[in-house]
């Protein structure tokens, strides 16, 4: 009987350990891990041109009263936040006068284009269209050093 309990405890600890490792892996995902696809950023470019560039400039460099969406100041502003935070801000406050009117896919595509303009690498998969999933991706201005 004690042996069965011991085996059950070892199995339970293994499952807990594996779950913890998977959770930690999700927590450490960042914009440097190829979180959007090249195709998605390409779809986002004309949307950005149509919906954002009039105020923020063609490459998001800022213009007039609108802040830059690319470069050191923008990256410093979002450093340590999540891609979900950026996505939500785009979804709920932009474009001015049409807040909340773009689809989740359009916002994800624009966000992917913004990541591309800010020189983060593309990957094989696209950004999700739900901000909760994107909250697991850290926006890190500097590429983390590899051990």
C-alpha cells in the first residue's frame, strides 16, 4: 500500500513539474521569439497606411500631435509590458474617431506590422486575435541574452 502511495506521489510531482515548466515557458515568450508571421505584417502594412499613417507617419515615426509608434521612445514606453497591452490599446483607442471599429484580425495585422517596423523578427505563426493570449508575450525593447 505504501509503495502505491509513493508511486502516486512521484507521478503527481512529475505532472506538477511538467505543468510548471510549460507555464514558465509561456511566461518567457517575447517579441524576440518570432510571434507574428511575415504574411501577417504584409497584410497589416496597407491597413496601417489607411488607418494609422495619416497621424503617425508611414513608418510610425510620428507626426504632428501623434506620437511615434516605432523607435527607441516607443520601445521604451512598451518595454516590460505585453503584446496584449499594445493590441488592446490599438483596439480600444485607435484610430481616432473609429475606436473599436476594426476587427480583431485587422488589429492583429496592424500590430504585427508595428512589430516588424520595430525590427522584431517574424516567425511561422501569426499573432492571435484575442488580447488574453497576447498577454503571455512580453514586449522587451532589448533582445534577452542567451545563457
